């Protein structure tokens, strides 16, 4: 996938119930909220763990476009929760 610059609202509308992988984000101050960024991948729930492990060195931001899913890598202190 070629990176596409999108606002968070556009990501939510285009990719419901998916994980978006964002590079070069503009964040909302000190909050974890993304205003906009380059979407480099869209990943299903069952593939996010492997994608994240394979791309740890890239510094991407991972957010799920809808609530109600918690993700963690077993045996580490990394946990990503969307509320």
C-alpha cells in the first residue's frame, strides 16, 4: 500500500473496524489522538500482532478505528487498548 495522507475522520469512515498504521502523524497535543497522518497499512484484528512485531523499528502509530478491542503482545509490557 502506498501511504495516503488522511485525517482521523477519513480513516474511521474508510476503514471501519480495522487497525490503521500511521506514519508522520500530527497528534492532538499531549493526547494519543491522531489529527492526521500517512496511512501505510490497514490491518485486520487477527494480523495486527504479527504486523506490529515485524515493524517495531519503524516508529509507526497503531490505532483501531472503532472501540472495543484490546491488543497486547504476550510476554512483554506492550499493550494497546482502544477505548
